[in-house]
């Protein structure tokens, strides 16, 4: 995944959080001056470490907390006070609020995709019989990119 981020999506740096025993230290290593903007889609230990590494007046857009999906008891966030200490703005959103803008988004984004200025990855599963496995794989990190189920090539 790190190779994909750096070589296909042009990230300057990346790390695999599953291979880091100390997320706080990893974030300090890659963001020595702190984090200005963070897109929150993980929650749990990652959000806890991010809060420690945010810059003053940083912003967090919250869209999900995938680390809690399969837990009976969600992980508690211990560093929420850093929202106050660092005057961080954290706001949640849901894509549902923006569905009405989807046609306008496509008009804007498709030319960039055609010109390869924006790249993406699809993970294709072939056949309806593989649909359940592809869906379950979303929750265990089996896919890379957008999961697509190809029912028929016709």
C-alpha cells in the first residue's frame, strides 16, 4: 500500500499503520511540524495519535470510524482535550448531504481523470457468486481501491 501511495498517487511519504508500534512517533516522524488538515475515516488509536500531532487551529473532517465497525465496545478517544488545547476545528459530514451536487462533480472531475491528472484504483471481483466475499472483504482490508463487483461483461 505504501508503494501504491507514493508511486501511483504521488504522495511524498506514507507509512503502514499496521506495521507501526507507536502511531504517535510515526506521525511525528512524517509530520515534524504537525498536521494542518486530517480526513478522519479511521478513528480509534489513529485519531488519538492524530489529535496529539495536530497543529494549532488545525482542521479535521470526520467521515467515518472504520476501526470501530466490528467492535462490541468502541475504542475510547483519550486525547479529545487536544481539540480545546490546540483550538482544533472538527466537523463531521455525510456524503448524503452532497448527492445533489454529483452531476456537477462529474462534469468537473471527469476531464481530470481522462487526462490522468487524477488516478484511482479499482478492485474487481468477478461474478455474483463472489459478491458476499467482496462485501465482507471491505471490512477487513482485503480490497485496494474502490471495490467493484462485475456481474456481467455484457
